[in-house]
């Protein structure tokens, strides 16, 4: 719904732009005016925002689907009615692997939950580097976005409040995000300054450069503003090509389990494009593509820190569990 309570999908002029641009909407032959089908398929949407980008009527499809999920949760006594999310909720709603033992006053690194899962050695190297160079500690926690995207609004608020309280108690003034999803989800909701890791590395004068042709897959949260992409450019000594014609990596909106064919199709399309290397700056994107069997996936941070680490998809859960006990060194 809009700010005045109007149902924005009523504005739909049925031009078909969203249907043609989105694999999910195209599969079911619906548009942002088909309220009944949207409610039936609320958890099949990847919440990537592609429909919003192309809609001439100004309908924010991502927010509409998210709103439907929230209302369905409210009607179901605060629980997700759709099946298949039990393990995600059990882990994330009160993140079972959080680790605040290395928190520091002032600035602190917030790697999120997926980057440490796929890139544990790069995480440790970065954590140690920031501690040594600037006295910056590291906290391991989930930002709450997966819970929020399921429509669990009350749990979402509890997570935000808990993180804010922990930072306030420790005297944190700046949180440094390693993940663009965490950054965009929390940047206007934390009571401290929220920075991206690339602007901080530039500020500290550390990090190498990537040379040669750089084909970069832009993660969903940064596609509109490209704020992170602009910060990364100082670490690229190369010709840059931004891959934006694939709408999502296939993890967005927790929809992969509902639409495995579409999710896998994003990867197959990227494979067929024939890029020798594909860079990204989202650990979730890198891990998902690698898990789908794609070769040549590089995380920009792993390369500029010279770990050259590949996504550790076989031990991702174990790595995430271990982060609960990691010490800053």
C-alpha cells in the first residue's frame, strides 16, 4: 500500500512491462495489477525490484509483495504460513551464531552471516588487518534481512533494537558493512554511522588493485544507486563491464525453494554468457553461483586483499557456526 493507504496495484495499466522483465511474473503470466495471484504467490517473488524499475505507473512491486507477506503473517498469528522456512527462521530470528566478544568502542566491522560462511579466511584476514591498523573490532551477527523478507515484522524490529542496544552499550559510533545487503537494510535504521568496507579500506590506504577486464555482477540492493560500485572503482585498474541484464542471483526474497527452476535459470544464463571471470561484491551471490556449479567466480574483496579465496560452498554452514567462537587477532 502507498503512504496514504491506497493499494498501489490498483494503478496498474496492464502494459506488460513488469511481466516481460521478470522471470517470475512471466512464468505465471501476471502483472502488478493481479492482486489475487500476487497473494497466492507471495513467497515465490525474489524481491529483486526489477518490476519496480520498469513500471510506468510507479508501483513498487517489491514493497507490494513484502506487504502481502506481512499481512499474511499477521493473519497467521505472527507466523509464516508458507512451508520450507523453518530452519532459516530457527537460525536467523535470534541469530544462533552471533559473536560480540571482539566488539570495540568507536568503529566495528560487521561481516554479516554469509560472507564468513563462504570466505572464512578472507574474513579473518580483514578482521586482523582492521584490528592492527585501526584498532577496529569485529562482531558476527545477522542483519535481520532474511527474517524481514519473510514478513516477520515484529521479529525484524526486535533484531534491529537488539543490535542498536549492543552498539550503544559498547560505545560504537561507526559500523563497517562488508555486505551490500546488510548495508542497505540497516543504513537508515541504526543509531550509528553506517559505512561500506571499500570506503574504509580507501580511507586506511590499504588493499590492492584488480587489473584487466573486470566483468562485475551487480547485486540487487546496489543496482539502483550503485553506491558500492562507485566506491569499488578505485580498486579497479581495468576496463569495467557491469552485468545487469540478469535480474537476481536467485537467492533474493527467500524464493529459491519455491522457484528452483527460475533461480537456477539465472545461473545458467550467466554461464552461457561466457565470461572468463565474474566478479561480485556480494558473498551471497558468489556462494549461490558457485553452489550452482559456476566456475570463475571472484569476490572483489578476496582479490584486493590477495587471499584469492574461492567460495567454500561445501563447508559454509560449518564456517558460519565456527564464527561464533572466532577471536580478533
